[in-house]
C-alpha cells in the first residue's frame, strides 16, 4: 500500500509539471484559438501519429525479445512492454533521464534475468539508439543543411554540442560494453572508497560483483563474436527512432500543411532531440519545449506554432509518459511468470 501511494504521488507530481509547462506556454495565448486550431486538425493524420507512437513502443519490445533470446532468455510481449514502459516513465521523471535503466534492470531481475545480461542489453540499447539518432541527424544535415543552418544561433550551437556530446557518449558506452579493464577499474575505486568508509558488507559485495562481471563479459563477448546481433539491434532501434521522429510529420500534415517533406520534418526533430539530450534536465524537456516553439514558428508560422507544439508534445511525450506510469504500477505489483531459459540463437549461427 505504501508503494502504491508513493507511485501515485509521483504521477501526481508529473501532472503538476505538465500543467505548469502548459501554463507557461499558453499564458499569453488564447485558449479558444488553441482549441479551434486543434479541432480543425485532420483526425486521419492524428491517427497516423498515434500509430507511429505505437511503432516506437513496438520496436522497443521487439528489441528486448530478440536480444534476450540471443542471451538464452525468452519473455512474452507483456513483459517486453513492461520493461519499455518502466524505462519511459522513470527516465521522464528523473534528472538527466538516469532513473529509467536501473529500475528497468530491477524489473528484469524479478523475472529471473541476471543483472549481467540486463546490463549488457541496456548498455547496447543506449549505445545503438544514440547511433541511430546520429544516423538520422546526419542524413538530415546532408539533405536539409541550408534550412537547418539558417535557424537561430542558439539552435545551431545546441545541435553542434549535442552532436559532440553524443559522439563522446557513444565512445564511452563502447568502452563500457567491450573494454575488459574499464569496469573493473571503476569497481576497484568504488570498493576502495567503501573500505575507507568501513562498510560492513563490502567484501561480500565485491565477491558478488566479480562473479557477475564474468557473466557480463561473456555476454559482451557474445555480441562481439556475432556481428549479426549488433546489426539486427541497429535495424530495430533505427526503426524505433524513426517511428518516434515521424510523429512530428503527421502532426504537421494534420494542420493541412505540406510545404515540408518527411525528411525535412524528421531532420528538424532529430536535431531538437540532439540539442535536448545535451542539456541536464529531466528528459531535456525544458530545452525541448523552447526549441520546439522556436522551430514551430518557422515551420507553422506564428498562428499555429503553439497549437502544433502542444499537440506534438501531448502525443509524443506526455501521453506516453502518463500511460507508462499507469502501466508500470500494474506491471510492478501484478505477479508474472519469470523468463524462460532457451537455447541461445547464437549457438546456431
């Protein structure tokens, strides 16, 4: 009961943040004009936007099911959606999106998926998902360079810094996954600090860590020996990334506009995502809102910029986060069967 109350307060706090954001954006905007603009949107294209949102979730679940099968674990669709929505919700409500993956690993462990497997799985997810974003953004820059470069100096510099930061993060995650020395060195430093602090169970924790590290390195070695695993993960997560970015295009079409093509809209959105990832806010929401409003004024004009931003953020962020929070509460407290051990597909490659 105490846990349910805690998660209820978290969802309530997030609702307060949503309404606070909407108030800040809409304080100088007529609500009647907002409702009229959204009411006149083409519902067919809005439906396509929600289809893209479902595609974003669906490809994430495919990733979990396929990658876990490579590591010898089989999960059902309910578990896959549960892991995904857990990450979405906790990444949205924690600073710099750092809370989603640890809670995700805890939920996997409840289903008998060892931490050494879930660690590799999530590190690869983060690594390849960022590579997929860079792929889309670079294609956008190649084909839409003049349009993107002519935006405000703030937008251009945040995008450039986002590019640089993302590349460094990719290198860091590559080292975390495949370096044999980096994680042991980090662990040695932490355990040394623990001994200085005279923590009672530090030797027990170190022993468990060293045992888990062997399994982690075996999982990482498996992906290194079988490039097919990485290539498949890249294709799945590229589709996931494009599905999320494509929401902006269908929101654009729903207002009856067609001056920009699919590639241009996705390029804008990928650059905003890079700029948002650079800033240390929960999910980059603060920067994302400001950049969205600025870019929307260029794309939609002064009249439709605010309605477009509100509609896009509602579909692509607030709706999925609220849904994820509710789903997580049921997923967390409802008893479910553990994962099933199966023969690793990699043994058949």
